[in-house]
C-alpha cells in the first residue's frame, strides 16, 4: 500500500518495492493485466494530488532528510502515494496538511467476504 508514483514504471512494467526483506529495495515485473488499471489509478490520484496542492502548505511525508535537501519534494507527484488515504490530516510535527497511504486494514476489510467487499 505504500507504493509511490515513482515506484511503478508503466513503460517498462517494473515495480520497485522499497525496504523489503532485509530492508533492501527490490525491482519486480508488473503483470501486463495490471498496467491499464494502474494507469487509471495514476490518473485518479493525479487529480487528487492537484486538489491537495491547492493548499500551499500541503506535502506528503518523504524519506529521511529528503525534505531538507529538496524542499519541493513533499509536493512533487513522484513522491505522492499510488494508493493515498481518502482523508488528509495535519502533521503533528510540522502542522502542515498531509496525506498518508491507505492502511492495509482498509484493503483487508474491503476484500473480506463478510464485509460485503469484493474478493478477487
């Protein structure tokens, strides 16, 4: 759920999984059948990202000291979550509005047969 826009390359069908087993990054192949749904998802979140940027203080959390090194990175589309949470929040440390990625429990709940969610 914590994939960022930059982690999915739809031209080469590659996905970069960050901090996987052994805290290492891994690159894996994206199945062809997921390319179109992920293109549609990217279009949806790009609209949401543009809405979030209307607030000049908005920014997503970025790794380590990147925000200090590249102050514009928290507002860049490449760092936006591919599966963002439905609601923004106010970061306690910075006081800035932000958005996190969707929580895994939301996906688990939606996919559970008793929840009425769709199971693929």
